[in-house]
C-alpha cells in the first residue's frame, strides 16, 4: 500500500522495456548474425535515416546510462567526499573520467566472464543485506542514527567488519564455484553474516532496535506507520519547556 507508486511501474514498465530491448537484439542476430543493432543499422542504412536512428540511440544512452550509471556513481563520490564538500559537478566529472579509464567497451570481449565474477560478488552482497535487514533487525531501523556520524552504525571507525568478512569470504567461494555462484554465494553470506553479528559484533556494538526486542517504534516501512524524528531542542528552550510543564502540573 505504501509503495504502490514505486512497485507498480517497476512490475509493469521495467519487464516490458527489458523484453523489448532483448527482442531487438534477438531479431538483429536472427536477421544478420550480429547481436548489436547499432552495428547492423550502420551497415544497412545510409543518409538521413541512419542519422535519425543513431541520434535515437544516443538519446537512449543519455536517458538510460545517465540515470542508471553516471548519477549513482557521481552521488557516491559526493557522499564519500562530504568531508571536503565535494560537489556534484565534480562527482560527474570524476565518474566520467574513471568510467572512461576502465574502458567498459573492452568488457564486451569478455562479457560472460565479467558477468560471472560480478554476479558472484553481488550474490554475496545481497546475502549480507538480506540477512542484516530481514533476519538480524527484522525490518527495524534506528533512522536517526543513520544520520549520526558517531551513532550506532559507525561500528569500528565506520566499518562493519562482520559484513566485510562475510562478503569477502562468500564472494571468494562463489567465484570458486562460478557456475553455481548465486546458489553458493547468497546463502553462505546470509549464514556467515548472521553468525558473525549474533555471536560477535552485536556484543561489541549493540543495536538499539535489536536490544528493544524489535519494538515497533523502529518499524517504519509499513502502511500508516512513519518514522517520526523530533529534533533535539536547544538547552535554553528545553529548560523553558520543563519550567512550563512544572507550572502547568502544579496548577492542575
């Protein structure tokens, strides 16, 4: 109910568009033996028709890659450089430079291998995230501390080593069993992270939502239930409010 405006478009639009893109590649391959429709267009069209089609391809890259790849990467650099007031404009520039230096077009020559290793590491990461949010915290979060640099999520100098260890070990095992990467990496990461948190990290760094026995005060992801964060008052204001409350109580 809360997220219907998000998941309905994803369920309807995303599969439709992805299927359409796959069909274009399949038709291109069946008709010409080349799966890349851009190369096919360059071979079979000439003049203004080719200019229009290639312009559409460029615009499609702008709309897709800008939103899916460039903006998230830029915001990552902005967040990482928050201490130095790293601007969004420089984040865009840095993402573009690093993206170019990594030569993503060269990945196409080893696409299957790349997707295999990438999927192995992502399967382990997904396991850690699912284990943390659904199993360890049972969908509870101390939202206020998410924005506190020295809050409960700071862990060991900003690093949750239980998560890092679980991710690295599960990723390595998933890479070793590359053909079964998701079947291996995901459940292993779930189990490792749960064990490390339960018997080690939660004892060193208590999490208030867990200590509260999963109180609904920290559950804000269901319909008609919102997280409410009351800003801390200044000392003088707080003292004034306390005096008023005492006077009111005495009069009553």
